[in-house]
């Protein structure tokens, strides 16, 4: 039930391990800090990490006549969350389902959640270009999806996989809102010097190649990692950090683009 949602943004990646879920959660929290009412939907069936990242593990979801009721991250109800992780008994449980059952579950998550009025719904999707993505795209045909953010890391192997994701988006008519390069350099927590332990500017070059916007470059910052397991935004906890400044820029760019569409 997405009829009360003003804007829907997908977060995609060509491969796992690029920090897609971390970007999704911090993006949702950054939008919330800008006074917007946000929903975060985690449909990464094989690795539903959003409950862990937000410190919401162990929460139980309930069904009402209108569908599943999402979990609220705080009393102000500015951020609501739904994840398959809430259906698992513990973090170590594996989702061992064949394609049809996965497809059915994704459709339920996209159609049977009772969202309140939302300014933005961020959808954290599985990595790759599998059946799950096709299911998401089929469901999105019935609602207005503003587009997708694609997350990559600077290594060449990640960039190669993300090129496939870009091709997938273009073949399925998904608007690409931009590319975020994650884990680009390591920020020393003591001297704040950035060291490019992998490489750099891969996301910038890929954005140029695909002719899509480059939204920002996020470094590896151990101080940001400490926020995992909480509902704290990097904007409020580390306001002067490179990561916070980048997320501010991403939110400004996204909201401007989406509102103009």
C-alpha cells in the first residue's frame, strides 16, 4: 500500500558487500533529520541487515486488517521500518526459499505494509540483477517510483558489476538518480587523514561513462561504524565529518531532483 507515499527511491548495487544497507539507513536518517517523514523497506531477503544497523532486532511486527504494521524507530514516528529480518528468530537464521516463495514475499512487502503518510520511502534491494529485482520492477509499475540510487565501491571488480546494474536499469526503464561511491578511502580517526587503500574516483568515472549524476563519495570512517546498532544519524553525531557533509549534499541533490520530476 504505497498510495500514501509521495516519493519512492530504490537503492541498488551490482554486488554484495558495498555497504548498500548502510547507505540506505543513513540516507533514511538524513532525510528524517531534514524534517521529512521517511519509511525504510528492507527486501534484501538473503541479508536483511537493516534491523541490526538500526538496533531494532527482536522487534515483532503485527498484522491488522490493512496489512503489516511497520516498526517505528522512535516515538515521533518520523522513521518507520519494515524488514524480513523481523520475521526471523535470530540474526543467524538463513532464508532458504526457492524463487516463487521469494517472489511472493517481496510482493507482500511491497503491497501489504500499512505505511502512514510518507514523504519518502527508501527501498533497500538485494544485490545483483536477479528474479527479486524483476519482481520489484513489476510491482513498481503500479506506483510512481522516482528512480534508483546505485551504490558501488572503487575497486574494479565492483565497478564491473555495477555496469551490469546500470544496463539492467536502462533495459527495465528505471530512472537512475545517481551513483554513490562508498568505502572510498580510509579516514584515520585520530588525524582524519584520508588514505585511498583501494583506489579512488571509480564512481565518478562510472557516472561519466553512464551519463548519470555522481551524488557523492563516502569514505570508510570508523567513527561512523560506531553508530551501527543505533538510530543515530551521522548528521547529528558527526556533523563536521566528510560522511555527514556528503550525506547533506546527497539529500539536497536528491530532494531537488525528485521534487522537480
